[in-house]
């Protein structure tokens, strides 16, 4: 439950740090769907991706996956 609350807080916006690293979240019924949802979040904001820092996918329940997509932007 704590995990879902944390994820929902992150879904309200991107996290920023000093080196322009941003975090995007995607969800879906499959691993690929959750990764595509995270990528769509990046593209919807028009962010150019300089490099990918990390991609982590976790199972959040039966047929429910969450992908955390960290990138460096300009």
C-alpha cells in the first residue's frame, strides 16, 4: 500500500535534480506496456533524451507492472 501511495505521488509530476535527471513512471498490464507508457510520458512533455540512467520494472500485482524510467535531459 505504501508503494502505491509513493507511486501515485510521483505520477503527479516529474522529479528534478541539479544535473537535469528526471524520473518518469509508466504502468501497464504487461512489462512492455508499462515501459511504453513511461516513454510516452517523456515524449508527451517534449523532453529530448540525452541518455538513459536506468529503467526498472516491478510487478505491482496480478497483471500490473510499474516502470521507473530515469533519464538525463538538456
